[in-house]
């Protein structure tokens, strides 16, 4: 008999004897003793780390004359976005249908993705003061003022500048911008809309 065949018979006999007398744990030890420890599987690659969440804004500032929306944290601007307003953008909103954006301090009070404009964050206009001024002028103050994106079918597009004001008094941003704003601005955040 060749040495290889003799050695194979011995290994088979030793494995069988270990399995019969000691169970699987001993068999694993016998196999390790005869052939060495099995190669350890390569460690799984480290999971890709998700980027850190965008810092939450504690204030939104809209600079109407500069056509900018700023997200601020601790008084410092963390991001800026180009905006479009209504065609009659100079001056504050006084009544429904005047195509103006209100001026003053409000809050982001709710939001919706159920809109043709990708996403919308509602501005708490009209305030009690806005209602009182409208009542004194025998006018309806209007409402439904939002920060919103473009229609959904435009895709994740942000115009670098807006060449035309087109809203009915809302504050429009691009679709990539509205997603960033949505993620960074919790409900209840103050919004300061300046001339």
C-alpha cells in the first residue's frame, strides 16, 4: 500500500472513532489537529457610514429684495437658496389675491408632500395683526403661503437664479433645495421675511 493510501485510511479511522466516541465538538478538534485551523473568513467590510445629518436650522430668513432664503443656526447662515416670489413682490401682503409675500416674523407650522410642488412648508400667515389690518381695510387677508419647490416632473433641479417671479405670494425654491430645507427645518421654526 502506498503511504498516501495508508495515511488516508488512518485519517478516516481516526475521524470515525472520534465521531463515535465524542460527538461533533471532538471531531472538530481532531480535524483541526490533523489539518490545522480552518481559514477564517475575511472580516466583512465596514458598513459605509451614512453622511451626518444636515444641521437643523433654528431660523429661516427670507430676504425678498435679494431673492434669497437662508437657513440659520445660532445666528449664522448654514445654507442659502435662490427664491422666486409673486410678481408684485415689493411690499407686504395685505389681502387675498394681491400676489405679494407677507413680511414679518412667522413660523413653519406644518408641511405636506401631497402637493404638485414636490414638497411644501406652510408659513403661519396670517397672524392676529395681519387679520386685524385686513379687517380694518374690509379685506380678506388670504392665506395658504408656503415655501415650496417646482412641480414634480421637473426632477431634482435648482435654478441658479430665478429670472421671473411666478408664485401667487409663496416662496419658491428648486426641487433639490426644498428637500434640503424640508430635512433641516422642523415644524415650529421661526421664519423672518424681510423686505
